[in-house]
């Protein structure tokens, strides 16, 4: 059996989740008549202290809808150079919204309020695109699962208020950040205008993300979702998985975090490792010493039925998740020690 540590997206529904999906009450969600979807949306909105929430088939679509709600074609958004919305959403910012990105050279996918303010185009300088949105990602995927300091996010909120900018959070792994830091969902709901949260990563659902916001910004969200092709019918089957995950899979994310830290400790003792992004959640990104072939490391682990991701430039990534059991963990630690 292969131990797949490429991503936390490779999980499959647990027996309990499958049963919840099987028992789900469904209706036509395009008519907003699916009771289970409505229940999940309301529950998540309440968790974050927001007025509205809307189910999307993917985190990318939820982010793209959020961006579109905040911007007009020809404008600009600010994000970190590592930001998922810039690197891993197929150019959707330009394709869907006609918006350009102003990139910040942050630290592990995070930037400061001072950097954000410096990146804003002067509003009266009509030669440059008008800045209308700042986006953050928590945890940072390419930044090694790092968690933002809430105080810095609050300072960026002040910048948004000062310049009347929108503020969107790509919270694909926000559940991990909440468990790792002990912060409340309401804290983030108070800070951001819109937030996307994903159910198909750490929470182990097969499909689904939710976009959250207040009534004024979310009024057109269902129209944007329709334009993007995200209107679906009897999706209570999927929403039931999300409700089950919130009840049974949220607190256990701490187990994934501990396993990632165990892997970090072993890697620190490996002579071929140059550096490791400090592990806070379930992502381990490490850089190899000069002259070490990354593909060779990947291949050697594959021979032991362990798959990890190559990121280029001598970097590798390991992601722990729901389907990564304790016996698998001991096997991986042993394999790394003996490379």
C-alpha cells in the first residue's frame, strides 16, 4: 500500500462520513431548497459571525468569486508572491475578473501592513491600475503551512479601512490555523470582508468550499457562482460530509500537526537537508543541500511506497492528513532516517 504524502487532498471519506452522506436530506440547491446545504452554510456563517455563506465546488472557485465581488476589470489586488490565488488558480484573477496582481515579497507567504500599504497604487495616479483588494492566505501553502500573526492581520485591516480596500482571506487551511493557534473563527470573521474555507483538505471531505461574508458583499455571490459554472443541484450529499467533518474531524487536525513536527525533527538530523521551513501545521517543506538530486530522494522514498512532492529548486514537500495512520508514520520516520 502506498503512503501518499503529496497533499491533504488525497484523503477519502471515512465510513462515518459516507454514512452521513448516504442519509442526507437533499433538494435543488440552485433553488436554495437543499436543507443540508442550507444548514451547513448557516453553521459556517455563524461560526465566523458573518451574515451569509455559499457552498462552492472548489476552493479556487470560491476565491475567484470573492475576488470578483471586490473588484472591477482593470483594477489590481495585492497578495504575497507565494499566494495561492496568484500561483495555483490557473490565471483566474486575469481570466475571470480582468484584474492584475501586485506581488509582495513577504516571508513564508506572509507580509506586513507596512509592505501592504507601500504596494497600494496612488489612487489619484490614473496611469496605474486602481488597487481595490488585499488578499491573504492562512495557512500559507507554499509558505510551509505557516500561520499568520493575528495582530499583523489586524494592522492590514487598518490599512484596508484607511484606503477603502476590500479584504479577502484564502482560508483553504484556515481550520489548521485555528487548531494550531487557538484563535477563534469569529476573530477572522471580524477582520475580513470575505473568507473562503475548504472542506476537502484537512477535514477529509470529497468536495467543497464555502465563501463567507456579510450581506452587502455577498448579495451577488450566487450570481457570480452561476457565471463560473458552480450552480449544482442535490448537493446535500456533499454538504453532509462537511457537517460530519466539523463534528468529527476538526479537533483531530492537531494529530496531523504533531506528525508533521515529528517528520521535521527527523529531517533536521538528515545530512542531505539544508533547511526546513519551521513546521506549525501539517505541511513540511525542506530544501536539500547543493548537489543533492531531489528526484533521487523522491525515487528512493517511492521504492518504499512513500510518495512526496517535488517543488523545484531543490525543495520537497510532505503533507500529513487524515488517512496517514500511526503505523504509516513510523514507517515514514524509519525510511527518512535510513535514506
